[in-house]
C-alpha cells in the first residue's frame, strides 16, 4: 500500500486507511505486505510506486486524487506507467450532469483526469471515481470515500481466509520467549506475535496467532495455553 500526503507525515492527520486496508485484506485472505507513506512530491511518488508495483502482486494507493494543486497521484501514476494523463469522457459527463456545465471548474476537471487506459473504480460515495491500471489501484484519501472504493475492489483480492486468535498473558515476555520461539519453529504456517501492553511489576499483554491453516492454529493455541499454565503454576509454587 502507498499512502500519499504531507498531512500524514506532518502528524496533522492520523492515517486510518492503512489500518482499515490491513483488516479487510486479512479478513478476505490476502496479506498486506508493506505500507509506505510518501509526501506530495511527484518524483518521490513515482519512485516509490515503481518499487512497490514491481515487487508485489498489487498496490493500493490512498490520497492525492482530489481537486487541489497537491493532488498529483493520477499524474504520478501516469508517469510511472509511461502513459498520458487524460480527461476521462465518462467522468466529465457525470460531472456535467451532476454540477451542470456552469458548475464545472478547474478543480473538478482535475478529478476527471486518469492515466490513459485505466479502468474506473466507481463507488456509492462520490461521482469522482478512483482508477485501476496494471496492478495499481488508485483510491481517495478521504476515509469515507476510501472505504467505499476499497469495498468495490475487494473481489479482486483474497483466497483462503486468515484466522486470528488472541491469548491474554500476565507474565513477562522473557519468561516464555525461548519456549515461544520453539513453538514458532515447529509451526511455520502460524505467525506468532507477542505484544505487551504493560511491563514492570504487573506485566500484561497478548500472544497473537494468525494462520490460514485451521488445524495448525488450533494446535498452536493449545500448546501456548499449556505453556502459560505451566509457567503460571511454577511462578506460584
């Protein structure tokens, strides 16, 4: 995923789209491998996009497809693919019908421009669609619109659903780190993560298990719970 916007990097806006995308892709059986965040600089967007699209099956971009001068995602994607940036006839027609010819301005015309050859991504939240070219999906940055556009493209993604289990832990990580490593080595199809929420005298946290293999995640959950019970018993002996 490529998130585009100075407002994210400056801390002015907290990104919600990356978090949402990770959740939705996980639930439908597709793993999000990387999230990159870049500023509104054309060559930086092009360089990052080319690296991601050449390294992964697909890239979803977020942000930079609005009506203002800093909305340059469509132009950058056109540069990355070596195609023209065009005013799409369907978008212009939809905007003329919605706003009237007198209501069209340069900002709205900007939102009609997509890389030549791109397929439009329509959703219920806006008449200005996103676009899809090659293995790149360009979506809006506004969370409400992004969510609607993401739902529209989710059928292109997915496979065997992932499962996630979370186990509460009230022990310091150091007490189970070695045993957890051995379980992980034995079950490579299950991702095991330990996430403390509180350290010190009253340690708290969770051990999280993720897998597309139902039998293995069940086995690992049982093994982890037995491990924690053994450690808890020993600590009270």
